[in-house]
């Protein structure tokens, strides 16, 4: 995972200029231009955020507002009681003055033991949310989950997050990209518009593949012929807040939909993610025991039995 962060506006960023003249080749690329709503314009608040889990690099970029993870309470001197059982009075005193991010995970059977291995560095709701997702996944799985199971777990966590939306008068906007290792990228959308704004914050995608043609940008008079930049072996999926071109068929991700992207292809449901496993693009690590087999994993976590029974696995 290679990361380039700059708190300066993209139009003025010397780092952006460097990347323009020194292009990087990669399976997955995430670019985020931040509209600061929670957390100041500082380097530690710049997306995408990254963490290591299971010996795998995870990265996260978010567009939206999630009031249940408002970092303002963590960025001040306010504290919550997070006492853990201990025979040490001194340790218990320190525990009472620590700060915890909210726990999610009940939807996937991940119990809150009080541990928070992942915590935010900056002051954004986005990073706090990212850490909460990783904390839940880490607590739930003691072996590497297969991609179908991973899709199902993340989908459940997203539903758990937005299920408390009514407590915040329906203001939750949750659009994110979650990269897991070199191949896999998840995209989730719970769209909406911020109060007083006419800008719709959602996610759209398209897949470009042979035969490649030309595309015209939506916000300026510029056309590029992708046939001159690609080969017959290429395929790429592009995900954006709004369509970037005005002459291609962009698809808006539905409210509450989670899509796994791999090898330029969208996989809509847990069952579909089996194809990425066949391409050997599943999660890989020496730091945690591997999945015994895809069938055992799917049985263990009660993924659709009719699927694996008819899939010759």
C-alpha cells in the first residue's frame, strides 16, 4: 500500500503535481478530495486512512456524515467510563479516564469485550468509523474469512450503522471505499444531501473494457480516447461520487448496497464473490490461520447453503 496525503487543496498541491508527472501503476487506486465537515483541515484528517489487520493492508475513504461516530467528543477532554476488570486500583483509575469509540458488531456476533485495538488518530467521524469496522471484524473472525463471508459481514455492519439513523433525524450519509489487500475493494452507499446543500452525495460506477472508446468529461470540454491508453487485456471499474463523463452509462449504487470490485468487475452479493476466490484474489496472510476451505467457511458462517451445494465445491 502506497499512500500520498496532503492537507492542501488539490489544485495547489505540489504532491498532486508530482503524481501527475510520476504516474503510479496499481490494481486499485483511491483518490479523495475532502470537504471538511468534522475535523479540521489537518494532515491527520486526510483520507484515505490505513491500518494493518491480519497482516493485510486495509484502506478506507468516506464521503458523508455519521453522527453516531462524531469525533468531537473524542477530540476534546471529555471522557467516558471504560473500566475493565482489574485487581490493580491504579489501572482501574487509568481505565476510567480513557476514551472509547462506539462499538458495532452485534449484527455479526462480535461481542464488545472492552478492547479497541484500532483507534483514530485524527478527529473525523470517518476514521472512527473505519476503526470500528476493523474492531468488529477482528473480534468476529479467528481465521481469514472468505470473500463471500467478508461481504456478508461488512454488509451486516453497514446495516447496523445506518439502523440508528432515526436517532439523528435521518442525517446519516455513508458512502465509502474499503480496500482489502492488493486486489479487493468494497464500495457501499447510503446516499443523501447535507442540510442546506443541493449536492447529492452517493456513489456511481462504470466498467470500461474492450472495445475501448472515447469519453467526454462532465465538468470541462475535454475528451480522451481510451483505446490509445489501454490494451485488449485491460478492464477497469471506476467509482465516483457523481458521473465523471457525460457520454457513458454510469450506474448509481443503490441505497444500502455493498459491491465487491475485483479485476474490474462488480460482485453484488456474497454468492458472486466466489468468482474472485476462483481468481485467487481472496485474502492471504501468514499472520492468521487460513480458511480451512471455502465450503467449510460458508457452512460455518451460514452463508446460503443452496449456493455452495450447487456450486460443486
